[in-house]
C-alpha cells in the first residue's frame, strides 16, 4: 500500500510520460518523467541531485498541456505536485508564447 494513499483526494493512474519543468520566469528548464497522475496532481521523477523550487510550470509533453504546480512532498528525486490551476492546452497559447516554449522544450 502506498504510504500517501490515505492522504490523496483522488486516485492516481500510473503513467510514463515525458515532462518539462520551467521556473525562474522560464529561464530555467529541465526534463522530468511523469510517473503517475490524477485530476489534482502528479508524481514526477528528476535527477536526485536536482532541487526544484516550491512552485513551477510543468509541461506534459505527450498531452501538450501545461499547468502551474506546487510541490507537496519530495524524496530522493521524486516530487509530488498538485495543480495550482487547470492543465491548459499549449496550442491555445499566443503564437509568441508557444514558439518560446517550443524552443525551450526542445533544447538538449
């Protein structure tokens, strides 16, 4: 049994999706793996040596969606985040914003 299961407000689904974390006004980005998801949040995996800020923007590369998230917990490279707002379709963003995100998201 997952030690967090009794604290969750909604059930999570296991997934394996690529993600991208953005913070510091989109000047810093890094890759992550989305390990599970729900209507309220996600569990992310990053390099264990990386420390993330308490809140950031998260791009779900597979679904083409993005949301602001807040860190709820973290342990050895895994982060539980909750959505601050709704996941938004990045294709509906202004062309200049979409171009900027696309360039950042495809950086090595």
